[in-house]
C-alpha cells in the first residue's frame, strides 16, 4: 500500500500548469480519485472548469476535479488530447495520482509497482502547445492563458512545467 511521508500534503491545494503536447485525460494518473483513495477538490468547485477552456466550452467530461482545465493552442488539434505521449508523461511526473499495482511487463518477467507523480494530490491544467513541433505562437498564447487562469483560481498556479527542448 502507498505510504506518504508524515505531515505531507502531497500537493493538496496546489495547481500546476503543464505546457506540452496535451494530456491523456482518461488515464488513471489523472482520475478524480487516486488508488490511495484521495478524492481531489476542484478549487473552482466540483464540475466547474476554467472559463473558456475546452472543458468549460466543448466537453465537460474531458476534465474532472483533478484536471480542472485543458486548452489547445495548436491549429491542427481539435482537442487537447495528447498527440505523442510526452505531455502525459510530463504531467504524470509532476502530478500523477497514486496508481496501485501497475504492471511492468518485460520479455521474460513482469512486476507490479505503486507509482505517483511528485505531487499526486495536486490539480492540473493542461496546455496543448505541440504537435509536429511547438509553434512560438502557441507557446505565447498558452503563457498568456496561464496568467489569465492564475487569476481565476483562489491561490493561483503554483508551478508551470515547460519541458520542451
């Protein structure tokens, strides 16, 4: 079973912004409730998403109380779905839920592990800025939106992850 450090919030109350290739919203790493039983609290209120975001305007089912907003700033993308897996990998490193008994399969064996991001109880906002490259206009648009979104949240955005080379 997952053990958290004493006096740890594990990111509870923190919102992180991920600028990358989108997010795989239906992965257990980004579910409302993690394997440790933690039920995320949306700082905007349950079933409320960042105004103007994909979840607010187009598809409320894309988000939940953990993933509180998603944007696409690349013209080729209709949705903020992850186009190549890098955005989900980056978001999961930062703030994936506790996911228990994840199987790692190799040619001659398999093993089960509990995994999580650094701050598994944090909320996430995904900004899709890359698809077959990361246009400068998409990056600037997303950075402008991060500032707007921070103003919409009671405690702003605590961290911005931009791991694009």
